[in-house]
């Protein structure tokens, strides 16, 4: 990670891990308010208690993608989910595992055009690798009956993971602006929007040789969202996108795509009967140009159904590294500053931790506001040990090892018959579509 920042002045850093101690609480505010019906007016500074919990909840659902990812290049399953869809949220120890069920895994391929330095490609795929063309990128989930009762609606969640693999680093660095054709086109007040070519490649590329990406990630997610809306057409529904870093960029593309193409319209006879679309994203790089911003802002008008809350940690360079002369921020910003936390290393744990999702969630749990005089205190009692799940950010006052989240024995198990140690780092069914 540090080499990346030093060698290439980098773009997007790795996602990190989380698992919260909070669960869905009975909110005093309506779910529509918390989903940005009024663009979070009056809820951000100071941060509203109900919104704080909601943001953490979606951050946890994004974090599960990192917790489940098989990243060891020695594994034939590198690039896949460690867990199968049926027990996914329970296996990742997501706090609200009973509130949602995963209905589909999402896979992406790429047509990256920027070469990756050899220092990032440590070894070729091992023999028998599950896929040479695709990577698992996230999941779609829907609220269970119990979850819907607590949330106040049937929430459909799309969670995208952040950068993990070498080809994705190449995508992150492919910063050329290209037309977002198909995702969002020209409209009243804006010409054809352009977006980051690398992000669009992950979202929209297909590969006919891969059984996982004969459909693009875009086609997979839109098909599943439409299927779930049809399945629950008699219910009050919402669509929530979440992700960190690269996953935040993909969430932004998904949000505008759903609204611009009318996927959230419930009935063709009534175009005003729409399902609200909300993206709650963390550490997001900028995604598109000024025309993209105009299109996104237009989609966020009352009644249209798209909102985006962009959570940014002040010292994190990723959200601002793409030049504002060419790229524009979209949505509403929730500003954190984890340097104010008394629980983290001083003078600071460094760029990797500042971009780390678990550190972001620590910041959401404790931020008082974005004013210089605002303090920091854990308004949500999240275990501070979670800060060190993947990085070394926690103060040395805490006896918590760095990067402690690992699979038991790194997935090595002892075969009963032979007595030999073999790699068994995945569940059967983890390659489900």
C-alpha cells in the first residue's frame, strides 16, 4: 500500500475491514429522512444520532466485502468470496446479519489499459485457478421480513468492494475521461457526461470467455435490482448503494445508472411512482466531469429518487487526488477528521489508515462535527479494536495487534485421512452467481 502511494502518487487504496457492535435501532427520524429525502439538511453538523447509526450500518455492509475476500495469491480461489451467499452476512459477522439476505454475487472483469508495475504482481495465478478473467466484486441483498419491519421498508442493498487486485490498481490509474454512454446520456441542461475510464471498465466490461462475466457487473446488478423490485412490487421499497474507495465509485455509477435509465420506476403508467435511490459511500474518488455532476445533481431533485452521501476523512488523499479542474464532486459531503480521535496513533497512522474503511467507521462513530473546535467522542460504542483489523492505526496504549483479521491458519487444514496440511480457504457454493 505504501509503495503504491510512493511510486505512483496514487489513486485508490485498499479497502479495510470492519464489524460493528451496533444493530438496527428504532430511529426517531423517518427512513426517508435518513436516506436523504431532504439531502440530509440539518443532519450533518452536528451529526444526527440516527443518521450516524445508519451510515455505520451501510459501512458495515460494505466492509463485509473486504472481510470475505480471498486475497492470498497462493490460493486457487484468489479473487473470489471466501463464503457462499446463503450464510455470507453471518460468516462475515455483520452485526445485522438477520436483517438482510444476499440474493446475488456480483463479478467484474476489466479492459484496463494502464500497465501495473511488476512490484504489484507478485506471482501468476496458481494451477486450477477458479477464474483468470473475473473477480468477485460484491453482492446484492434484500431486507428480510424482520429487517423490513425494523427498517420501515424493504431495503435493497448493493455493496461493492474496493481495490484488491493488480488489474484493479490498473483501472484506478486509468484516469482518462470517456463518455458514460449507456449509463447516463445528455439531458436538459447538460451534454454527454464523461467518467473515469478505469471505473467504467470495471462496471461495464464483459468477457465472453468467463462464465462469470458474459454479463457485465452493470448488467448483473441492474437485472437483480429489477427482479427484486418486481418480487416486492406491492411493498414500500428503497435501493441503497454502498462501497468504499473503488466500491464508492462503482456505487456512484450504479446510482445514476438506475435513475437515468428508469430502473427505479415502479409502474410504466406512472413515471412519478419511483423507488428512492441512495448511495452512502466512503473514501470515494471523484468519478466524472462537470456534465456528470450536472446530470447527477438533476437526478437528485425531489421526486426523482437519487441521493448520495459522500463520507470523507479530512486527511485522506484519495477523495481529492483526481484534479478538480477535470473531475467534480457529486452529492452531499459528510466530513470527518480521524486525527481528532484520541484512540489513534499520534501524530497520525499514515495514508493507508486514513483511507481505511474501519478507520472511517471509527470516525463516523465519534465525530462531533466539521468545525475546527469540534471534539471527538464515541457516540456509538464501537469496539476500538476494530480499527486494527487490517492496519496499524490504534494507539499503542491498546494491546491490539496490527492487521489481526485473518482466516484461521490462513485457510490451511489438516486432512483427516492423509494427515497432510491442505489449503481449504473457501466454502462450497462460494462461486455462486
